[in-house]
């Protein structure tokens, strides 16, 4: 599965080229920027994906905890107050 469509890939490659030109005065062409993008996708892709899953799990765990608290707050007092 491709992370970027062609338009997004061109834009990211343009940003990579700009970065290398500004930071290192190095001009990268289409093949160079594509290789840099592929390299970072390869080494970072799974890590970023897993981190996103961890973040989503933490968010939903907190959401479920809040929902449970709210659920119990709906209980009515059943003690006889005669």
C-alpha cells in the first residue's frame, strides 16, 4: 500500500529537495528525493504506524473510562429515606 498518492509524493519530494538545498546546499533530483522518501518510509513507517495505534488505544481507553464514570453517575439512590 502506498502512503502517498502521486500528487502528494511530488509535493513531499519537492519539500525534501528544498530541505537539502537550504540545509546542505545539495541539489537532489527526482530520483534522489524519491530515494530519500522511500528510505525514511521504510525505516520510520512501521514505527509511526505503531505509535499511532498506541495513541489511539490510549485515547479510547481514557474515553471508555470516562464513559464508565458517566454511566455510574446516572444511577439513582435506592435507599429508603422514609
